């Protein structure tokens, strides 16, 4: 269920376009949207004043371009470290989804370039929709979920069905990849799921909402296979579960494997040719 969306804008990228596309989805049309722009600290008061004025214009332009019902949208202009402020505002408003632009930086580049979207994903347990600067945002019809037995994948399935259930002609694509890290790949095969399998359970859940479903399987490196199928099937939105592997005492610290690019979610975030919604289960 998505009722409150936090849209973080920087004046660049496709985040606003993604929200406009989402607002065409029937189940999203009545959500409350908070548009946030964060002004980083500046070295002089004059520079701070200039940045503050620029931030106000960025917010105004974003809200104007979104063309939302005024009763459904609010704006926040705040000073601070963007990655910290986005997380704090998301918690304060209890956001169901964070939408941000992403430059799609790889591995250590995210650290060196102080990637806001990467750090927010690290530190927030909320679903996060990343929209790379170099992709084309399309009307949502085909939604893909990388399916396994994890709670995070099941959470993604629920989000996908929430989005698709009232879309005429909408289609849910389920993929399961058998891992082979040697780099060998198989042809992507459309399958009929085995009875009582994770995929069969997902199909049964989709049938409750009359959502058309197709299932695929392949063998290879999961990130590469997921991105390959997303491109081959012209997927409009990809949902990927990202289980939080950190112990509870370390929830406020980044997951180094993800930060340096060793995780599935990081690979897909960087390489997918469509918007990617990354979701964790919320404790």
C-alpha cells in the first residue's frame, strides 16, 4: 500500500517525470506527495543565500511541472547534508516510497562522488525508486519482479500487485535465476511454475487481482540475467528485493558489500535500462 511519497528533487534527472508517470496508475492517484529539495551547507552567507534562492526555484519548478492537486502536494526546502535530510524527512512523514534520481555510478564511484541516492538506500528501510539520468521513463504496463523465497521479494510482489491491479492490460513478469557465477548463461525460458513453488504461489496471488502473469527462468549471474530480461521484454518498472544483512546493532551503518558494488541490488541499480524499485522488508 502506497499512500505517502517523498520525491527528492535536485533540478536534474527524471525523478519528477517518474512521479508523473506513477500518478497515471489508478492505485497511486490519491497519494500524498511531499517534494523535498535540500540545500547543502555553503562556505559563506552570500553563497548560502544564493543556494537557498536557487532551491526555492527548483521546488517551484518541480511542483509546477508535476501539475498535482494542491491538496495532495506539499513542499519542503531544508538545509543540511542531502543524504541525512532525505532519510530524516522520510522518517518524519512515514513515507511509503522514496523517489530519487540517480547517476548510476558504479562501485567506489558512489563513495568518491558522495552519491546521495546510494547512501539513502543504504540507511533507509523504505522502498526506494531510483531513476537513472540516462533512461527513458515509460508508461507503466509491464512490471517485473525478481522472485525467490525471501521476504523482500514477497514484499516486492505485493507492491507490484498494488500498482498493477487496476491497470488495463497490465502484465506482471516474474523471473527466477539459478545462480552460476562462472558466467555461463542459458536461454531465458518462459515456464509454467511447478505446483507449490514460490513462482506458483506468486501467480496465484496475482490471479486474485486479475493480473496477467508470465514466468521466466534462466541460469547465470543473477544481476546480469535480471537486467538482460528487463531489456529484452521492454520492462517499464523493475522491482527487486534487497534483504538487509546487517545485525540490528549496525542498522545505522552502511552495508559495505552494497556500497562497493558487490551486491545484486547495486549491480541492477547501475545497469538496468528501466527504473528500479528497491525494497526491503520493514522490521
